[in-house]
């Protein structure tokens, strides 16, 4: 079974993929980075790490295998366990486990698992198709600023120079006269507009005063107010989970099997944040009672059953 393929697929969607009985692969989003020394811009990525302490079965990996191979959840759990036994045996023999597009695993001198992630693959969907970019140095050219020549129209000498140019002076005066006419016309239009706007504001203020007087004189009959009922929030309970399914029809099928086995209190819970439909064999409000029920289920029916507080 290609367990690595399912881990790769789940790392694209989730930040934690647990291999029951072995450990968990964690994905940490890293923002884009600028390497000044190498003049390279690296796109955002997801840094993969390994935690040997997280070994509890969360149902995510087994459910992915169950859906892909169209098999039962229990059989998928057995397939994962078989692969984990093979991995541990390989590490015990001093060999290295190479997980394609994820990294390498081996044991150090203290018999602890050491994980070396691969740097050639990015599990962040938002960075799909992005590659490191080599930044090119920009050569900046200094532009010399020239000082503009200012002509003083009030100076008689400047005026004489313009008059001596003949026809060149006439268009300038015509443009200045036209501009002055436009400004005067626009000012008159704005003054008329301001006067009209002031009239509208005065009318609006008067209407508001009259409306306020009518409201103050009015008598409201609200009648009898309806009785308010307060709904109590349901208390949290401890659920003994027998399976988690990405496909809801598989959860319904598993729930029917539990009913046939005599678990009359079994129920299907609302999907969690990962979109998995969890099926509980029973629920208890008291934690001690829930743990006793969990141990009973693990001994008699499902060894991988686990407890959920919701």
C-alpha cells in the first residue's frame, strides 16, 4: 500500500496528518522570503516537520484510504498498522525510510526518529506553480533637474520683449481673456447653486421641525407585549467515536451496522472542521461514565474507538 501518497494528499488540505502508532507530520505555513545574499525571492511555502509523540488515531488517514480503496474503515486501519510495523522494522535495522515529496526518516544514536524534510516540493496550495525568482539589480540613473525660466509680466522690460515678438503676444492675451471669462461665469453659476442649496436646506429643516412636533403629540398604543422565552444551551457531552468518514453515505451505512449490533443510542454527529462525519456509539454527560463506556467498547467491539468532547 502506498501510504506516502495519502500523506502527501492530506498535507495539501490539513496542517496535521497523524500516522497511528508512528507519529504525525505537521505543516507550518511560511511567508514569502527574500534572500539578500543570493538575491533570490522564495514564494510562500509549508514547512513539514515530524512529531513522534503524536500517535493517536484521529481517523483522517484511515478514512482517506477507505474512500480511495473503497474498503471499510476497520480494514483501512489494519492496512495502516501493517505499514507502520514495516516502517518500524526498517528503522530498527538501521535503514532510512524515504517518503516521496515529504522527506527521510532514520534513527539517531539515542534511537530517536530524525526527520529531514525535502526542499524540492511545496505542500501549500496557494503557492502552486510558483518558483524562486532571481532578483536583478536595478541601476539607477541620476536625472539633473533644470531650473525653469520665470518671466515677470509686471516688469516693463519683459513686457517690451513680449510686445516685440509681434503676433506671439496676441494669442496669449486672447487665451488669458477667455480664461478670465470662464472663471467669472463659473463663479456666478456656483453662487446661484449655493443660493438654491441654502433654500433647500431651510425647507428641509422646517419639515423636520413639523414632523418632530407631530411625533411628540402622537399617542402610541403598543398593546400587550409577547412573552419572551429563553432557550437553554445544551450541555456538552462526551461521545465515544467509532469512525469518522469523509463521505456521509459511508457514515450512514456504519450507523446502520451499529443499530443492528444493538447500539440503540448510536448517532451521527455534525461534521467537524475537517468535514468528517463522525459516528458515536453512545454519549455520556459524565466524563467518568464516558471513559467506562469507552473501555467497554474497546474491549468488546472496536479497539480504536476514541473519546470526543463536544
